[in-house]
C-alpha cells in the first residue's frame, strides 16, 4: 500500500522514509528516476557502480554523495576509469565526499576495464536479461530482492570479470534502471508509466530476435540454480519476496532481447 503526502500523490512507502532534510531528495529520485528506463553504457556503468557502493548501506547515503562520485570518477566515463592507477585509488581513499571502501573502489576500476573490453555494448548486455513485463507488486513486502533473471545476469557479469555484482545488487540495478517496474500498483508513478499521464508519453515494450553467436558462446545459464552473491540486500525498505519470473531461453543461434522505449502520444 502506498502513502500520500501534501501534494496528494500516492507513493511507494520507501520514498517517504527519509529524515526531514532528505525527504525531497528521496522523493524526487522515486518520482523521476527509479523505475524509468535507462540506456547507454556510461549511464548504466554509473548505476552499476553506485549499486556496488551501496551494498550494505542505505541508498540515501549514495544519493547524498552522487555528485561527488561523478566528480571523483570522471563522470563515470568507462575508458577514463579503466585508466585509473594506484595514485587514483589513494586519491579516492582520501576523498570524504564518497564512500571510502578500498574493495569497492578497486571493483569499480576493475569493472570499468572489463566494460571497456566487452565484445558487446554494456547497455545491450544488461538489457538482454530484462524479464518479461509482469504485474506490479501490490505491497512493498511482495517485492523480491532477487529473481531468476538477476541471478542469471549476475552469473554472466561474474563470468566476464565484473565484481560486486551479486543477484541482490543486480536486481536493485534492474529496479533502478527500469528493467523491471516495481512501483506499487497504486503509486502515481506506475500509473504514469502505464498510461502516459502527465507527459503524454507511452512506455512500450518491444521484442526482437536476431542471430548472435558471439554472445552465446557459453552454454545457457541455469536460471533455477541460484548463485548467492554474498551481497547484502539494498536498504530500500524492501522485505524479501519469492523469486519471480521464468527463465528466458538463449540458444546458440538466437538471443531474444527486450527493451522499453518511449514515444510521444498523438497530441490529437
């Protein structure tokens, strides 16, 4: 069940859980970012990196420091971060504006190097694991913290050398970047995404098939075999839920890709 504030809009409860000084910050993130489709390698590398830094912490901590992270990590330019050296690690460890965790800093640099050397665009790789559209949860307790798809994507990322990408962290990434829509059923944002209200925009899902032998060199991942990433559940006020979503088959000749795009509704 959602809760309403002075503007009369009903929101997911986690969006109203910030202390007084941060209420607008968290509310705006909920209203205008969380669950909206994000594409592009730089934007997704930023989100992947910040989700890794958030592991074990409140997401509000990361929101407060996000601009500092962008400055410290060269705007999350993948090639720039991939070129960071030991001197940069020392600089970042001395920066009070970010989360100073050496393991997470080193993981971010490692992940940039892996992303820079991918044989597929990072955005395409991540979105290939977006699940089919499903019903939005009715209550916050019904939200899962990981799914078959997040487990599979975590395994794919690890096999390529990424770090701090357990199934829980990956599912948080999917929620944040619109790969799944976990706004509650009576949240005003879910109504916007579904009907195009407020901006006269429709969010539509497209699916295509195309040969992709280079991306399917490995055998299909067993989506039922959970890979425990050892990462702590992101603190978004969510309680554990059952895994949802079925396995999506990826054979050696065809990869099915889903993505969400945006189009303006006919003003007539």
